[in-house]
């Protein structure tokens, strides 16, 4: 007597993201990006965060960040957490969406079009590609892996945003090897922008929106430094906008989350 057996399809299992996954991955990412950049920039005379040539963009951004992206994408693929990472299901009230509009308007307003024009179309396009790569890699790591890891660890959403934002800022402190003590200012500013990108993720529900906002923001800010001898003062506008956004969110923080029925 034979016994009929039936098989039921099972979904591809995902591995649960833990905070230690995120921390180890962050250290590995920083070591890879900073190490590669240090090797490629050795013997070169460049001012930090002042992309003046295609050679600089390739050495300081495209190659190091490209390798970092390969690392993070590989880990996310292994963990099988694409859906959880790219689609955020912890929404905020719709009014928070104005942050995205404010960022885009600021990007358009502060971009140094004349400076980019002097550098040529090839340089401008490469800088745009490079900064979008930075946005993709860093958002996948911090607002993707990081957010999911802290949520899985049982942290409140406030602490999820806080810790991923603080770690995002601190991670940029590794630039001290190339920027010197002035990197402390960058840590403060990147912490602020990190929180704004977290709000973009929460307000749109899409990690790709945070990636795009990050990449375009970096593009506009870096464009103001393409001529270090005559930097565009419009970069200061970015800091003002960040301050206004953060102050508004602080005042209206109790109205961020949707009302529950």
C-alpha cells in the first residue's frame, strides 16, 4: 500500500538581520572604501571633498564606493532581505513628504551650474553618477540594513532613527585621515542629513527615494567645491535648509506618526 505524499512550495527563507550584522558590515564597508581610497589617492595632490577633475572623482568616489556597494549588495543578497529593506511599512503622516520637496528645491537652487559648465559635461555626469553611487551604497547600508537590524532588535522607532543616524554621522568621522580635524564639522552635518534621509524613507516608504535624495544632495553640495579657490557660497544654504527641516520636525514631532484607529 503506497502512501501519497504532497509537497507544498515554500518561500525562499530570509535570514534575520541582527544589529551585529549591521555593525560588522559597517566596519567592513568603511575599511574597504577608506582603504581603497587611500591606496588610489596616495601620492596625489588633492583637496578633500573638492572634486576638481575626472581623475579625482574616479579615485576618491567611483572605485572605492563601487567596491563598497558590491560588498553590501552581496550581504543583502545572502540575507535575502530585499523586500524588507526596500519597502518601508512604518509610515509617517503625509505632511512629512514636504521634506522631499524641500530637498529637491534646495538641490536645484545650490547646484553650481557655472562651475560644472567650466569642467565640462563628462565631468558633471561622472560626478552625478558617483554621488548617486554614494547615495545607493550608504542608504542601503544605513537606512536599509541598519534600520531593519535595529527594528529586529526590538528598538523603538525613535531609537531606530536615532542610532542609525548617529552611526551614519560617526562613520564619516573616518574621513579624519584625509580631512583632518575639520571632519568634526562634517560629522555634525552628516548626522543631520542622515536623519533627514531617514525621514525621506519613512515618509515615502521607499528606500530608493532616500537613495536618490542622498545622491542628488551630495551632487549639489560637492558641485559648490569644484573650484576650491573660488567655492560657491550657496553651500551655506544647504546648512540653513537642514536647520529649518530639523527645527520643524522637532516642533511638530508629536504629529509625525499617523493616528491609530
